[in-house]
C-alpha cells in the first residue's frame, strides 16, 4: 500500500519515499514504455468533437475507457460529467482526492477535430492541448496505477468535466461540488489542464462575463439621422470601459471580445451586442470593476438616447450575466501546494505558482484544497484551429501528476490511521 509517513519535513520526504518505492518506479516507467499508447488515446479523445454544451459523445468514450481499465464505479452524472472511483484501502472510506480534466473545447459544432502529426512529432488539431492532453493524462495515470498494482489508503475520483470553457461557466465542476452525489465528500482536487511541467495554479482568477444587447427602431443613415443608434451606444460604453484605471496589483483586466450589429454602412442598426470579460485576482477589485462596467453601459445608453431624437422611442438595454467564476486561493503553505512544488523539484524543474481561471476555482471558493497542473508536454496556438501539442516532455508531467495524487491520497489518510499514542498503526 502506497502511503508515505508524514514527518516534520512533510511533502519533501513524502516525494522522496514515493520515488524510492518499487511500485511507483514501475508506474513511472509506464509513461515512457507506453508513450505511443498514451498518444493513441490522446488522438482518439481529441478526434471526438466536444463543442460547448455538446460533450456527450466524448464523455461516453471516456466512460468506456474507465471501465476498460479497471474501474467499476463509473457513471455519467446529471450534468454530463464522467466519474469513476478508484477505491482506497481504508475500510472507513478515507479521504477522496479528485483527479480532473475537462471534456469541452472552445470550438463550435462542425469544427474538424481530425488530428495530424507533423515531421517533428507535434500533434495538430483544435483542442489537442486544451484539454485533450489532460484527459489523456487521466487515462495514463489510471493505467499506470493498475499496471503497477498500486493501492492507496484514500480513494481517487477520476472526473472528466463538462462546461469548463467560456459560457460553460464551470457548470460541470459546480455540479460535482454543489448538487451531485459527491458534493461535500471530496477532500482535495487536482485538475490537469493543458501542457507543462512547472505551473501550479493555486489562485483562482475570478471573472464575470456579460452579454450586452441594445435594440432600437433603426432606419436610414440619412433620412432617419437622429434616431438612437445601438452601435453608437456600444461605442460610448466601450470608450468608458477602456478608460477604466485597472490596477496592476492585484492584477485586473477587462476585454470586449465580440461586437456584432448592423447590416450595412448606410443603415442605422436595429440591434447591436457585445460580449465582455472582466477579471481580477481580487474579489474586491472585481466587484469594483463590475459595478463600474454596469454603470458605464447604462450611462452610455442614456447619453445616446438624450443626444438623439426620441420620436421613435429610446434604445432598450438587455444586460445579461453569462459567466460568473469565483475567486480564492489554496495557500502556498497548504500541503497540496507544497506537495506539487516538491514533486516538480524532484523531477528537475522549477515550480511556478500561478493564478488562472480553471475548474479549481469552484473547490477553492468552497474551501477545498485544489490546484491545477499542466499534464506535461508543450503546446502553442491555444484556442485556434492550428493548436498543437508536442508530447516529448509528457512523461515528466505524468510522473509529477502521479506523485501528487499518491501523496495526497496517502498523506491525508495517514492521519486517520494513528493510534491513541500518536504512532502509526501497523499496516503490514
């Protein structure tokens, strides 16, 4: 049973003991000796389109893979997440560590997701890195655990989630932690999202996303000049937002990512809309930016209405919140973060603590220790049709992932196995 003993040196000694374990060494070797098999799984997963709110086919494929490789407690939940439990050895249940990657991509229905390899061994396809690489990592980790016959004290819940990207608004992981069968039962959470072997995301970047829609009478640019113009009102709102004094620390950003409306240069539009993204490392700063933005939009509409003839009626404003991601932090001194740092160092890399918006936002906001890690390898052109992934450094990322999961599933459970004298019970 892999369950290293906690000591004053904590995660550092845990990682050393894990790396010295013959079972862990066999599991680590799997990532190299079965590299082609891992890549085949990766290609198969990416080749199944998973557009926003259309992840079901990929989820079913992943469900079959979990069953094929040793998990019996596998299901798709009410939100569409694919979940499978690898039960630990503690008869009382022990802690549950969730290992997660997201099923969805940013690409719409009809996108060609066929994967091609170039002469350098890079894989090219929409979503090949974000997050097909994370899904492939989950399968590789499960296979390595089974091949090496590793038993953990705590249980590992494998979770392929829906709705991580864009308007999905983290709906999959929200369901798991707030309404699903596992709500209130998960003790720690590790998400694998994209490539890399250094990044450790422990700060949840909060964001709010809006869709602004303005409608009016419209008309001819000459004959009806003076009618309130939805496009002009949007321009006023954008100018106000662009002038916002966003602080550098805590880092705070805004972006108008999509603008639409009108039918021609000589047409006063009847409708115009825009999608806006607001982010900050600070909850308070995000609230300030959010309040400023909503006020700026209302004032821009009022200014456009007041400056124009209203014989046709004023513009109508619809301001819809389409994304709300909570912020928070798993502290740097938390065991899970330190474990990831030590595992990164042990494999010859420098850990980089990071802030981002991922599935970890939800558990972090609920006080559950959570981090997001790269799944190894390298990538470029993320969220474009020419996204690519290089698996050359994949094995290192998978080794780190294995060490973190085993450390979390073992270390936290060991506290449950102490006898009244504070000594560890005999597990032989």
